[in-house]
């Protein structure tokens, strides 16, 4: 079965596509899709699937792009992925800021995280252009939708890579930024570390909140048994006084762990475990920063998203 996992269309049957749905309530549309799958796969526990989807929606709304909703769940003992598509020309309410015009129901085996994440990743990539969502929402014949996906679109690689799991950096630092600039970016992004680039976009280093603390509280102070003289946090006050003069390049780390966009996901898991890291900087083939994978999101995608 592995060699068939190449395109989303491998998991889509024409009988599980409904067009020209005119419903305002997204839950009604979802129920129609679940019943459609149940009709063609009687072994499916429709009530369980519905409960899992609704529980997931309550935690993580699946309106992943304007007009596109991908309600999904991982189902025990499911032999293969089940999918259904509904096209709602006028859109329906499904918990997002925009109406859902295309809804794709995705049920995958609970023990196949590779397939689950790859299908979600392929669909997100396929519908990156809002025009694709609008075009599909207006289709009136299921065969047209099947043809769309049969053109080699929504390709699914054989295994997960870093590029399938990474997210964009919330912010990046320039070597010439001041420490005060860095403090402000950390405050806005609420992240733990940020990549540092030069004026050509090349990755030069990394700066973390730990680095800021270490710079503010030098190692010799950590050897003090009695910290009462600095209870008022004077070292941090001193650092902040010159924060607009000191440059990021002066305190960034040039040595750090990174991974490539093409590294298999299992390599990332090994790096997280052996390096006791909370996040990984991902670089492209040219060595430029491409994104970030945090341990929290990596685990979420692997186990429960």
C-alpha cells in the first residue's frame, strides 16, 4: 500500500464528493459527510468519528485557510484513510473568521501519523491560493473535483520531512540590531529563541532568552553563595541601560544545532532527544533560515493534531 501514497486522489472516491451544498450550518454539512462515508464504509463508527472531530474542533479549529475547512480525526482500527469533500458555494459557518466554502473530511488510522500529517500538509499546500478554494466551491460535478486532484496535485511524499513540520519564524534578528531591539521582538513573539541573519539573509547565529539572561548575569555572579547584594536585580538593570548600544552580534551564539528542510522527521526526533532542545532551526539547501520546528508542535503533530 505504501507505493500508492502519492496523491490525495488515491484516497478520494467520487461517491464521497458532494457539490452545490446549500447549508449555512457547518455541523450539518459535516454530518452529511460522515453519513456519506458510513454509507460506503459500513464498519465506520459514525458516532465515534463525529465525537472525535467535534472534540478536536473545540480545541483546534480546522479552518486552515480562507474558505477551507479540514475537519479531521484519528480513528482506531481504521485500515486506511477515508476522505470526503463538500462544496458550499455560498459558504457555511464552521468556527472560523470566514465561511467554509470547501470542506474536506479526513479520517486516518490512529497508528499512522506519517499518512495523517502528509495528507494535511499536501492539502494545505494545494489550497494555498484562495482562488483554488473559490474555483472548487463553484464546481457542480463530482467528476470535476476528482479530475482536479487526479492531475498529480496534492502529492504525498513517502515519509515526513522537516519541511512538512516546520513553521515560519515569528521574527528574525539582524546582526546589527541592538539588544533592546531583540528584547522588543522577544516580547512581541513570546518565543524562546530567534535566528540572527546578516544583510544578505544568511544565517549567522541564534539568540535565546537564556543568552540574554546569561549576558545580564555573568557566570562569576552565579558562584556567589549570598545573592542578597543583587536582590534588586541590578545586573539586569545595568544591561538594560546599555541595551540600545550593544549589538545582537556581540552576544549571539554562532554554534547551535540546525536541521535541513529535507531531513526525515525521525532525524528531528533524534536531535530533540539527544540535544535536549525545545526547538530546531531549519535551513534550506542554501543554508538560509527556512523555518522552525518546536518540540511542542512536533509532538502535537505526531501524536494528536
